[in-house]
């Protein structure tokens, strides 16, 4: 994976977060009185942190479960009766026998094949989870219409 495969999504994510959290704070605080502002800010930060923690745990759980599901589906193809898999193991066996000596080349070939299987299953789990999160995000877009526009506070409105 190249460096830009990581940099671009993180730049887009950081840019998008500005469009999410900056307007969200005035939307949640705009209707509160000055007396309610301290408690409102505390509740807002509590719910934001709790939501982030809950979201991270849910996505992690989905990721692990999907990786296991994809690994189970893909492992069904990794048997000696599959000619493609057999040819792959034979190539790895030959490579390890020539380059690693006679120290269990078949075991090394099977271990590498399993590592590749786990990597591919994890990759597909990320793809599945990102698709789910994209659908959930799009499903939340209509709820934006329920927000009321809050008024801007002037500096004279703040308590001294």
C-alpha cells in the first residue's frame, strides 16, 4: 500500500470533520439560555464522546466478525482438491525448498498461504464495513432537515 493511499483519505476525513463538528456545536448550543450553557456544553461533550466510543466499538466488532466470515468463506477454496491452490502451494514449496533449505518448506508454504488468506479476508471486511457505514451515513442525511437554525450570539449576550 502506498503512502498516498493513507494520506488522501485522512485529508478528506479531516476536511469533512470541519464541516461536521463546527456547525454541529452552534446547532446544539444555539437555543440554550446563558444559564443552561455550561450544563449543555457538558452534556454535548459527554454524548459526543460516548457516541464516538460506542461507534468505535461497534465498527471494531463488525470488522472482526466480517473478517472471520470472509476467512471462513475463502478457506473453503484452500484445499488440496483445488488445482489453483495446489499449484500455488507447490510453487511456494519449491521456493522455500530452494531458498530456505530443507527446514519444513511445506509448513512454511502453508503458513504463507494462511497469512495471505487472513490479509485478504481482513481487506474484504474493511470493504464490507465501509459500504455499510456509507449506507448508514446516507440514511442519516434526511435527518438534517429536522435541525432548526440557531441564532448567532453577540458578545454582549455572554455572562460576565
